């Protein structure tokens, strides 16, 4: 029997009825959670782990994953509390807690990733996993990665506001009640990106579920990006920072600051794209990532 909390989460039989690449989906028990995972490509190909950002789910990779699957075995889960994956207990909503949970999933799947790629907060989770020794990929790609605190007072005010909203049990429900297509479109365009109608509608479906909104607020409220930023000089993994020049959520200049703190990193700036660059132009993003993988010898020339 579903609890009230479960009933507020996206339903695979409803929101997932025509989910992008539904045929690639399965559900996996790991780290005390039931995960929604999509897998693409040949099982014998090198494994590539994709992690979406705050407020998204596996639909974020609907264009990019099939392109990467031509060379990799792509594994893409919904993060805890997002999409169709169970939420973490509130006490584990920190960045290290999220990283431990995803590490448990990776261990359960038995496919250590050779390449990892994450969007926004997903990149932060992957960086934390690398720093903790949970994974040892040859390449970490960050798509508009959230690898530094917000500038100025926002670094203090934004998490505090998210925490207040998260602790108010009515906030996710109010947000869900008002999440129509026009609201989703405004939110997306506020990040500097423009998506097609299907892309907007997929976000609308998720935002209309209070459980998904709560999962996103929980991430924003409990993360310490300052701690991750201080640890970046210890991240020896080769890092590719793919940045949309029109990103309004994480300013492009941030990537160059992050690059200078990393031992082995470069920035690839893609002009004309925003925070959701990998959804706007998956072919351009895939080209940059695959070129880097080939140059490193991860893939054949």
C-alpha cells in the first residue's frame, strides 16, 4: 500500500507511461533505495555513468544518451528523491550522503565507469565520489557543473531559503499545484535555455508532483559546495568542463575559476547554449565529450 508520501511522488504508470526511452528502463534495489535506471548501448562497451542535475531526471538525457551509446555502455539513474527513485532520509541529503547512495548503486550494478558525466549538481556528486575513492574514472565531464558556491551573499542566502522551503510541508504541494506548462517554460528559460515542447512538458510532469519538488529542495537545502570547492585541488581525475556561454544559472566565468583549482582540467565553451546545453544541442555536447575521450585513448580513434 502506498504511503501519503509515496502517493506524492511521480508514478511510473502515470508520468512514466510514455517516458523517453522507456524500453531502456529498469528498477534496481541498492543502498536501501529502489532506483529507476536507464541503460543504453552494448554491454561490452566501456561504461559511462550519467547523473542529471537538481530537479531533473533521466529524461534530461533523451537526446544525449543514444549518441554516447554508440561508443559506451551508458548508465543513467534518477537521483534519490528525483523522478522515479526513492528519496533519501532527510539526514542523508548532504552532498556526501548523496554520493554514498550513488556509490552504492554503482557497486550493485557491478559496472565501474570509465567515464562519468554530470549536469550541474550531478557533476558535484561525481566529483565527491571521485574524491572519496568510490569511483576511479579516467575522465569526469561536467556540463555546466555546480562545483563552486554561488558568488557573494547568495552562497549564504540561497541554501538558507531552500532549507526554509524544504522544512515547510506545504511548499512542495503549493509549487506542484501551480506547475503548469507556462511556469515550467519560464523556469527553464530563466536558466538561459530553450527546450522543445516535449522537453518542457517532461519537466512540467515532474514539477507537478510534490514529492519530486521536495527531493529537489532537499538537495539545495543541505549541500555544502564550499567544502567541495576547497577539496578540488585534490581531484586528480582528468576533468572536462563543458559550458554553455548563455548559462544564467551558473555563470560561465565560474568554470575558468574551477579549472584553475583543478590539477588536470580544461574548459570547452559552447556558444549560444544555456544551462541545459546538453538538452538543447545534444549533438554538439556529445561531439566535445567524445573528442576528449578519443584524445585520451579511452576510445579508439
